[in-house]
């Protein structure tokens, strides 16, 4: 096993640079129209626990499934290739005020660039959005903070763009944005009912006014590797250089109808 390990280690050193170079992403086409996306299945298993004493009849669990869209962060310009599911509860607190409780953000890693040799492991780079905090929703406009985990055997398991202390701060709206240049305004779409049984809405949330910070935690937070990822990924990227588009379907159930 030792010779094999030495070969793998040597190969790792050789391909680390190519893995980082693979972070240069070619431009993507426009996000697909939501109308062409099939209505997903809604999973309520991640509905958050309600506060002690809460009246279940006053609370509903919402599941929003992002079925397509785009994220452009620095040099990343990536079509969303797998669903992102956001689960949360809304209802009334003890004082009768509307309250929101975040449940979970589920996402799979997405291939943002095949390996330089076409392999799916050693030199390929994957990205996955990770929820950091700050979730709020008002009239279908969503605020939340994310970081993007970059996965590759030689970047380690903690390499991210954005971090817990310096996250990507999104303000996703269904209206029209007013970003700083060079970005121009883009528009989301207001909710439309597509089904009554179950009750399902479709909508598009957009934000192209957010900033993105440095890469961190790459190769055990090795400074040189962080700097190389920054260079290849085009971060930090000021507000006006990044875009997030979420085409999504949403549905809900009363907590009275949940286990």
C-alpha cells in the first residue's frame, strides 16, 4: 500500500495546480424558464420544531424547491444543475406577531468544471451552497446568508467562498433589482398558482447586488492556496459583479397535517 500512497501523494501535488486552474469557469447561458421545469415532490421531513406551547393550528411548514437558475460569483457562472430545497415554518408567536423559524437548506454539490483530464475526481471542482444564517422572508422576498463549499481532494473539506463570519448576504426579490454597475437590473417573477390540490406556487427570486469575499479554509487554510483560489475564482468580487437567480416552486402544509 505504501508505494500506492506515495504515487497518489505525488499525483496530488501535480494535479493541485490543475484543480485550481479548473476554477476558471466559462460563461453560462441564460437561466432556463421556470415554465419548463416539472413540479417537484415536496418533502416535509425537515419542518422545524415549534416553540413550546405553540398552537399547531397557527403554524404552517413551507417547502420551496429551487428547480433551476444560475449563480454567478466572481468567475463562476454556473447553471443550477440539482435542486436546492429550503424548509421553514411561519405562524404566530405568543404575542400574536408573525414569526418565522428556519428549518434546513438542502443542496447537492454541483460540478462547476470537469477535471483538466476529464476525470470526475482528482482535478474536478464541485460547489455546494451552505446556509450560514439570517433567514427572513417577507412577501416572498427572501434574505439569507450563504457560503459556497468547494470540493476537491486537494482543496480539503473546508474550502469555501464566503464564511460563517463573512458570508454571502443575499436579498432575493421577486421584483426588479437596482444593482451597482457593471450589473444591470434584472427581474424576478411574482408567485403564480399552478396547483390547488396540493397548493403550489411558482416564482423567481433574483439578486445581483451582493458582494462576495475571499476564499478561506482551502488546504487546511493554507494562505497560498487560499490566494490561488481567490485568483482563479475571481474573488473577492464587489457588489455589481455577482448574480443569483432562483426559479422555484413552493408549497405548504398546516402543522395540524404533519406528524
